């Protein structure tokens, strides 16, 4: 999941009435030869090093739509919104993106709410938290195809299943690697949500809804500062996996992207994967939470212009790629490591029997995670919050300054001057 944005100001894109309506699968007007060719050709942007997978995944789609050509182009989905907004008319018809970029794309006018028929299918077929990731301001704007959350990786020779139930047990019986000296807000900031605080309100869309500057928020900073004296906490940075391999740490929290390296570090039989532990903050035991990411396909209507047939084909492609059959295919493909968002696939035996997938699906429950907010003001969040969290650990701010620092942080996050 992308952890930072660049502030890009882009004018709204004006679309023709026929594009906005999206009700027709064809046009009553006679199309020229060029228009027909255009309607049958789509550009698809997919994440890096995945073209081979998509060539296989699109086989059935091509059989069902023999006249339709799909050009698959690899690009970094972490910069999807930036690339699309540079020149929407030259960008892909359908593109993959992490859900936290959705707000910027909607507010800039690049993408519109999807047709109701698809919105209903998404709400019926996809997990509730995945649906939330595809929505913005009460409307559905994209198609979920996977979920992503960090989990707990641990060495089973050093920690038992009982040991990993709480952070205190882990760090008293072995060690946990965590970056607190130089905080990555993606990893550490959810501690505030763990104690019941909000980031941009209960639904993640209220600019002034962050309430970290309360007693619970102060307790989070106190907890971070206390970890400097915790012998079971080992500060890590880019060396997390090497320390896991050497035995310097017995556990760490990370996402599916580190599964292969974690196996390489301690061996498949010794690697344990589980949900986050409970943690004691301010004298209260709470469930430690993570950010939940939702992987999406969005449709860029601009290249279609007034060609409603091309636009309808783009929606058809996005729906196919986020559908049950492709989600099954991507889960079973070892090059993808993507946990499904489709409810039926999540419940399949081959998913529930997979330790990592099962842990991520459990983590996607609201009791374990918070869907990362997608409003543009998230650009204010990453650097500002990381600085305060790091300073608390490093002793650059004292306990009697915590309240004032949180008061200012809440203002900085909201963009208030």
C-alpha cells in the first residue's frame, strides 16, 4: 500500500452528457469505421511485473469478447492517480490502484461513480470492508479485487501460539522488531485507532474528525516512549528480515509482500503467521489494529469521450477482472500474493487453510483493522504523524508536551492553519 502522496492540483475534467449517463451499451447514431475500432480497443494499466498473469487471466474475457482488444501495460499502481491525472485522455481506460488514492481521483473529476448495476454486484459479492474501500462520499467508484493488511510473523521455535496472544507476552518471552526510532506512520499510527480514537472521523472522510489529542492519544505517546526501556523491543529499519534470520528478533509485523522473505529467513516449517496481538496501553488491554488496504480497478472515462460503447466495455473489463474467477486465479498464482476480497473466495478451503490468507482475512475485520482513509488530506498525515511518534520515542518531546504536540498534530493533519 502506498504510504505517501504528492500534492497534485488538477482541474476538473469535463465530460459529455452521454459519458456521464453510462446507460447505453451502444449508440443509436451510426458510428464511423474509426469509432468502431476505438470502441473495440482498451488500454489496461496493471502493476509492475504482472503482465504475464494478466495475459492468462484475460483468456476467458477474450473468448467472450472476441472483437475486443485489450492492451496490457505495466506501471506502478502506487503512482496511478498521479499518472492518470497528468493526462487523463492518454491514460488507460482501466487501471489498478490502491484505494487510498480514490479521493484525489474523484475530487479532481477524473473518475465518476460506477453504474448502479455494478455497484449492486460489488455490495453483494465483495466483503464489507472491501466495499468501503471502493466508496467515497456515499458512492461506489471502483471495483475491489483484493485486500491487504499487515500480520504478525513469528519464529515458532521461539514463540508458541499462546505466547503471541499479547505484545507483553511476546516481548517478555522473546523479542519483537519494530521501527520506533524512525517511525513509519503506516505501521505505528494505527495504535491511536487501537485505543478507540479516529483518523478523519468514524468513516475516514471527516476532515476535522481526528481526535488523537485526548487522554487516550496521550497514552499512546506514553506507551511509545516507554518502549525505549523494553528489552524485548528491538528497533529495526531496513534490517528487519536480516535480524529475523539471525535470531535477533523472534517476531515482526508486516504484510503479504514479505512472506517469501520471511520463509527464507527461518524456514517454512518454523514460520508462524497470525493476527496482531492484544496490547496494553494506558493500563487497558486493547486489540492492536492495522491499516487495511483495498486493491481496486478504476475506469477512466476520459479516453472514451462520447463513445459510450467503449466506456461500457471498460466497465465490463473492470468487472471481469474483479470477479470471482480471476480472484481465485490470482490467489493461486504464486507471483501475485493477493488476498481475495470476494466473499465466496475468502470462504473457500484453499484460502482458509492458508495461514497468511486466513490471518489477513481475519485482520480485515473492523475489530483488527481500519480501512485507510482515502480523502486528499491524507497527504498531510504521513510526515506530520511520523515526526511526532518518532520524537516521543527519541525523547525529543517530554511527557508534559504530549498534549500540546497532539493538539498541533490534529491541526496539521486537517490542514488547518
